[in-house]
C-alpha cells in the first residue's frame, strides 16, 4: 500500500541474493568436507575446484531469483485488503 511494484521487486531480489549466499556458504564448506572424506575413503582424486563452486553459486543465485520472480507475480495479483 503506497509502494510501487518496482520497489517490491528490488526488495524480493535483494532477499533472494542474500538467501542464496547464506545457503551457499555452509553448503560449500560441507561439500569440501565431504569431498575430502570421500577422497580419503576411496583413494580417488576428488577436489572441489573453483569452477565447480562458482557454477554452483551462480545457479543458486539464479534459482533464488526465479523463485522471487514467481512470488512477485503472486504479490502483484494479491488484494491488499486480503493480506491484513
């Protein structure tokens, strides 16, 4: 009520990027641990490369932004009186 749709798009996309980073950080540390555990258990050369981690980060950000856009479509069609 009183805000333009563009303002809400910015807020939702900011939250999507923040949540992507907050989910990525523990995930990458757990993945590095599991890579080293698996490499030690199987004696296979397994490494978490920078390319793999960047691809996962970019895909995480894209998925979070797409879900934010889907939510934005629902927000545009919502009646403000029904929200309260």
